[in-house]
C-alpha cells in the first residue's frame, strides 16, 4: 500500500462529514485487506453490469428497429426454405425428365424395336446377337491357322459382350420409363412452381439458392433475441454475485463502524465531552458500486439533545475535539498530522486534554499545528513564524524558523497580547514547562 504522508485537519472539515462518500470511505479504509478487495470486486462487477445493461438496451432498440425492416426479408426466406431448393440444375433436370415422360410411348417403342433387332429369336430374321454368334463359330474353324483370325475372333467376342451389356441396359431403361409415367403430374407441378419462383423474385434458380443461404447467414448473425437472452443471463449471474458480496461488505462495515464509534467516544470523554454521544448509523440505500449502505455520522453534545448530522449541531470547540478524536482513531495513520487551528474555541480543561492528546499522537507521528493559543504553541518542539508582506501591491508569505528561546518567547508574548511583566513571566513559564 502507498504511504499516507500527511493529513490535514481544521474546523472547516465539519462539512466534509456531510458527504456520504467521505463517511463511507472512512469506514472502508479501516476495513481489512480482504474486505477492501471485496469492495473493489463489487465496483468491478457493478461496472461490468452497467456496461452489459447498456449493451442490452442497445440490442433491444436495434431489434425493434430491425423487426419492421426484416419483415419482408423473413417472408422471402420462409418461401425459399419451404421451396426445398437443393440443386441449381433442378429445372434443367426436371425439363429433361418431363420431355422423356411426354414422349414415353415413342421412346418405349424405339427401345423395344432395338431390342428385337439385337436379340430376336426368329429363323426368318436373325438378330444381331445370333449373327455375331454365327460369325464367331465360323472363325473358330480357321482360328488355329492364323493368328490374325484369332484376333478377329477376340474382337467379335468383345463386340458380343458389349451387345449383351447394351441389351441389359436397354431392358433396365425400359422398365424405368414405364414407372416414370405415373410421376409426370408431380414433375410438371414442381417445374411450374420453380419457374414461378424465378419470375416472382426475378432471380434464376442458382441465384435463389444463393439468396436463401445469404439470408440464413444474415439472420444467424443478427439474431438479437438470442444475444439479448445471453446478455440477460450474464447480468442475472453478476447480480446474484453482487447480492452475496453486498451482505459480506455491509457486515464488515458495521463491525468496523462499531469499533470506530467506541474509540471516538472514549477519546471525547478524555477531552472533556463526558455528555457527548457519537453514533454511526446504517440504513439501506439503492444498490450501487459502493454497496447498499447509507452511513450517517450523528452527534449530540448533551443528553437532552437528539442525535443529528455533525454540521447541524456541533460547535467549533466540539468539532476541534471530534476531529482529533476521529483522526487519531483511524488505523490508516499518516506520517504527519497538519492541524489548522484545531484548538479554536477551547480553554481550560478541554484545551489541556487536547494538548495532551496531541502530545500522545506526536510520539509516533509528526504533528504540525497552526495555532493562536500560547498554551498549545509552547508545547511544540520546533516553532515557525508565518509573515505576510505586501510589496508593490502583491502579497508575499514567508516562513521563518525560530531557533532561539528568546525568539520563541517574543512570539508567545505577542500571542498572549502584550509586553507587560506578567505576560513576560507567563511566556517564560510556558517555555520552562515544556523544557522541564
């Protein structure tokens, strides 16, 4: 942690306690390191939650604005998805199939005729197959006489095999086209639908498929509903964590506030405010990055006086002692206390108690006091005089260290208010008490 070098205190600090942030900071600074880390976590989560809420609001607004714009686009995507477009060649394939089915009878007759020519069993008109078989048998008789004849026979055998395959394929094709005929109305209906789709959107089939895929991607990337739901879930998780952390933070603050309250009360009694009452009270406030605690510092100087905010009821003298009491109770102590007329309005026993407390503080920390009280000034180990001079219309402030006893005595005499014998003797006694 950074070192707290200096702490200023003056009666004008009364209004400092009117600030909720300052009161809360006093308590938080006294908390443990673990508690301070909890407070830091709360601030971070609160900030993250605010960012997410702002983002969700933007998403909701964007979603509203896009809803109307996307209506026509969504309708187009719905039509294209229901069209079940899979192949960019579907129209060409359907037109080819339609043409085949429309001319099915002629195709059927031509296939059958070809099969008869290739594989007809008749003595009157021999088929291609039978002629090839006869040729192979004739060549077999002379194949052993010449290698070329053997080659011719092999070619005929290959031709025979090809013809057999062709016959098989033609028979299979014939069976297929006989089954196609019953599907013709469905094919024509699908073909009409696809061509009408092209006319409706003024796009050919490959472009329609591309448009459908483009629109799918667009809506996937701009699905505000899913995004809003995801952000809402994140916010709910963060708020759940915050709820638990708020309780932990508030519990620790109340414990520390009680300790501070007791410490300040003890010191106020020593400073002559036996009837004073100081209370740190908590009330719930709207959750924020600073927690759920509204913290009030309340004070009353007398038993018949109700507790009220400091600036409303505390006098100058009481404020001087209160400031010293609370600052000396803060665990995050500075290296130096700077007290600006902290003794204003005090006298007698109260002043004596104040001086004793300052002396106790000075054992561990440096204390600088601006004072007009000779009694307090005399207790200092080192003295400085502040002078103001106007030169050519400009005010200059200078500070001079008082190094000798006579210099310190002269300044005490000036503070007391004169140079009479009694004043001189009083100033000497004050200095002598300090050195004794």
